[in-house]
C-alpha cells in the first residue's frame, strides 16, 4: 500500500484554539480522524504527525526518503524561512517521491512575510486556502500521481 506521511509543523497542534477565524474550529484530533478516513477512501496508508521542532521535521523527511513514503507537509511558520527544511524537502522530491505543501490559510492573502515559501520551489505542488479540505486535496494529488 502507498505510504504517506502527513507532517504538521509548529503551532498546528493548537488547531481549534489558535486564531479560529484564520485556521478554523477543528482540532488536530479532528484532522487526524479526517485524514484517516480520506486515506482509507483513497487506499493510502497515511500517518499524521505534528511537532513544534524543526529537527524532528527534518528527521521525518529523511525517514520519508528512506522508507519511500510520499509526504503532505504543512511546514507552518518554517515555510517562510527554514532552509534546513527546504533542503530536506528537496531530498524527498529528488528521490522521485511526491511532496505536497499544504496550508490551511492562503498565505498570499495575508502579511507580506508569508508570501515567501522556501519550500514551494522544491515541492511537487502546493495546496493553500481551503482549510482542512486542503489535506484531502493533497492526499488526492498523491493518490493520482502514484
Ligand atoms: C500556515 C500558514 C503559515 O504562514 C503559518 O505560520 C502557520 C500555518 C497555514 O496552514 O495556513 O502556522 O502554514
């Protein structure tokens, strides 16, 4: 079965509490349940993880390469400045795996500093602005590519 790591960066564990007007009222547990259902519908073996720690995310991207797992990645604030994460994400796509960058909000409709993604240029593609549904679109994109 096609394996997918769904990886969430800093502050996304606070979904439902953090700025619900921007990120919605669903919690990270709600997202986990939705991802499980969407993955099952698509015949994917998906695992959702969240960390506030950059080095942990780097390690998970290395794991994706080594275990041949595709990735849906919401790098959260690391999107905008983490060259370490960018270099790890590049290894995923250079290995021929799909990496979809996901954002709940549309960063291009927000502050100017959110308009830059250092991940986007090395991702297979980006889904932004569709809330929780964006993760479903990312899983569908992966399922359609493999
Ligand atoms: C985010 C957008 C980022 O700018 C922000 O730092 C986040 C969440 C999103 O999902 O919309 O933490 O990645």
